[in-house]
């Protein structure tokens, strides 16, 4: 079992972040067959591009660094917050000192793929960091960049939902909501399916990262990463073609129209106009118009949260969605 010892100060310092580089690495693992299985539609669309990148770039060198436990820190540097971009991550990767990269390469590139002469030539070169960074940059732009706005919106909506849980029910309930295998007990956070012993946060707090590609909870508890939990973001079941306990909007469609039914069903957690537009791939102006109509009908309310205006279903809206289900 892995147990994080958590003080009141740790809770005050805990925060959320997004990590484009980490999600890219998780996607690459899925494409090699060692991560979360992709749907047929995603695999059909991405696998030919992935195989072409392996031929045209030095992506195989980056893939050789991935192990069953993860990969080196320099290809997925710790994120700083919710505004993290791929450009931020790429700059951190490129800034990695060669000696630091070589230590991580020696520790992780131990599998059969790392003995391929073409891969070995990259890993042993004096410009290994630059060559791996270039391959990852090509992979980002050709495999993930087009989908990232929608995937990022899913993660942002998850954070809004968790922050709401903190305000309404506290940190213990919020932490336990991340995964059924996580429990908050006696001043600590326990993850029964991990081995790792007891880890003290020492007042630095816990970093929480929602991900669209992680299948279960993952954890970082060794430097240079802060103590971190990576968990599946809410709303990814539809993305992966899984069955999720949300009502179908079919019955609502006849009543309020397809677009408004989609919005009502999507608001299982508070969300802003921009979040809804990105996650549902709808025009922001159209989303705003539909939300106004649903609000005038008494199905939604809105409230300001920081710089955002968040919409949520009213009891009447909840009853309509539940009845449609």
C-alpha cells in the first residue's frame, strides 16, 4: 500500500495542474499497446501516423525510454499549473542538461528496443536531448494537437467539479472521489493497489493531475516531481466508447432540441460556456444562446466563480435529465 501522510498545511498547499507532455507519453504508450487501449476510431486514425513518425523521425528513441512503471522525468517534466502548454513542456525538455538526461536514459533504456543500433545511436549521441525533443514535438503536432483543445476542456471541467466538491464536502470526499481504490484515513491518503510504503508531504502539498489517457490512478513520489496523483478525468468514458452512468439525451431531444439536450446532459458538473464549447465541439456563440434559453426555462442557473461564469442544472433540469435516462 502507498500512503501519503497529509497535514493541514499540506491540504492548504495542494493544487491542480495539467500536463500535456505526460498525456502525450501516455498516448504513445497506448499506441505501442502498453497503455490504455484506444478505441477503434482513435486507433484507425492515429496508428498510420504513428508508424510513419517512427520511420521518419527518431521517435523510437523516445519510446525506448518508456518502461512498465513510466518513463524518464525529462520527457514529461513536472507541470506548474492549469495553464501548462505543450510549448512550456517542450522548453523544459530542451533545457535538460545532457548529464541529467544520460542518467535517466541509463536507468530506463534497458529493454530490447534500446539495443537497436539506430535507437542506440540517438541515445548515446551528444545531442540526444535535442533529437528526442524534436521527435516528441512532431508527435505532439501530428498525433495530439488537433484533439487537445477538446481533451483539455474535459480536464478543466473535471477540475471545476473537484473544486466544487472541496467547497461543498471537503478534501477527504474529493480525494476519495478520484478513484474507488483511494481512501482518506487518519490523516493520510491511502492507495491500496500501490506499493510504496509511507510518504510524507512535509508541508509541500499534493499535486493533482486529471488525465484523459491514464486508465487508473498513477502516482509520483520521488524528486524532481512533487508528490503527485494522476487520475482519470471525468467525462472520458464517452471518449473511449465505454459505458458511463449518464442518461441518454434521446428523450430530451424531442422536447428541447438536440443541441440543448446535449448541453443539459453535459452539465453533470458546473461548466463555463467556453468549457462546454470545447468539450462538445460547438461554437461558443451557439452554446451561449442555448444556455440562455435553458436558463430562461428554469433548467439552469449560473454563478460566478473567479473569472468564470459557471452553469449548473436546477432541480427541474436534473429531473428532466433523470427522466430521459
